């Protein structure tokens, strides 16, 4: 489901920026790609396969970044900072990307935040392009 994947070139560029500032960046691949390395990037295959390890890594992270998918839903109820990038589109063929889905299924309107989320846990209602990723940090 390519429409649910991250904008990998943008995320790789941001990772380079963060490493240049001394940050450690770890990519967690989709379960189906757990064993596929990202050349030049640190990954954690076991966290892509083991839910407890994934959650433990989230809870040790300075910041977790997502697009709207299953792994983000795990962080949604965690205690650590996260940003999730999503720009709903009423013309999208995939119903979960349509604005009405957010109110009907998640109980929040586009542009709002979950009431239990802390200020450093937020949905960025924009695409995950490089400019938006960098601006949100």
C-alpha cells in the first residue's frame, strides 16, 4: 500500500541533517522489509519484527516520526514525543486519507489533536515532504 508509506527521499535527507547535528537516527522498516537495509542508514530489524522491542525503542527515543499507519498507532498511546505527518484529501481514493474518516473513526477533526496527547505529541496536518518535516522539528 504505497499510499501509506513515508516519503523516503525526504526522510533520508532529514536524517542527514539530524546526524550532522549529532543526533542518532534509526529507521524502523516495515515488517515486510525488516531485513532490507537502507544503504548508509541505521536500521533495527528486530524492532520491525517484535512489537515489544519496537515499543521499547519508541519509549527510549528523543522523538518518533510517522505517517498514519499501524506503527504510529502504537506511539499514539506512548509517553514519548512523536510527530505524525498527514494531509487528508477528500478526493483521495483511499478512505482513510479522507477528512471525514478522521472525525468518524478517530473522533477528531482535521487540524485538531487528540486530547490525551501532550504538546510534543502531535499530528502535523501536512505532507511528509522535506520542508514540512524540517519545519515541524
